[in-house]
């Protein structure tokens, strides 16, 4: 059935999201497109698992590892991991995918295996580590990351924000997508 905000059927929206992911490969400024994908997933939660699966597929043996399109997929996967938790079966699949991206050694040989052996100190491995940590902290959100937050997530950094407290001077605080108000106190 049609969803909120003038969406069509889930199937049609899934196709639109797939087309958006294809467009992401060549996008010079991927941030608005990423935010649109995140917003659609927030409005239509059944599509969260679909996008996770599509991103795993796109980041598995890409045509140009470490190229602009590949990095954009990893950056969107990073934003997804800080915004939504997939269902348990997709989460297990995603963790398996991430484990393949991180440096590992063949038992007893010390020889590297996995993506890291083909692409030493690759961005993919760094994103995989960041995403794995984020998945351990993500609880879901009521709104998608802002454009500024997406830019910070794309660099795997914290965001500096100014906190104003009554009767105290304002202070700058480094926060992540998972920082709560209680942690800032």
C-alpha cells in the first residue's frame, strides 16, 4: 500500500532507491542524495533491510575498489549504520561482510587475508571498523542526520557543537551520532 509523504508502493520505492544508489556512483556531491535515501528509509522502515542488502552487494568486489563510487557506497553504509539497525538476520549478514573488510591473518602463518591484504590500509577497512562500532551503539533515530552530520560521518569524525547552559558560559563539545544529552552534561 502507498506509504506516507506521497510515496508509492514499497516495491516502486525500492526500485527508486536502487536507482538512487546507481546515481550515487557518479555524484559529485553525494550528500543530498544520501540524505534522501536515509529519509525514505526513515519514512518506510521495511526498506531499511533492502538498502543494507543493496549496499553490501555494491561494496562486495566493486569494479573500482577505493574509487569514488565505492567510497560513496561505504559512506552511505556508514550513515545507515548510525541511523538504523537492520533486522537480526541482515545484521548478521552485514557483520560478516564487515569482517571480510578488516585485516586478518591466516592462522599460524601471519600472512594477511581479506580486503586488507589486497588494499593495505584501505579506506574500506577503516569504514568497516567505524561501521562495526556504530552498529554497537545505534538505537534508532527520530530524524535523519543533517547535511553537516553526514559530511562529518563521511570522514568518520566527531562533530563540534556549542552547548548553552543556563547560568554558565557556552562551551564546545565533540559529539558523535550516538552522543546523548546525558553524556554531554
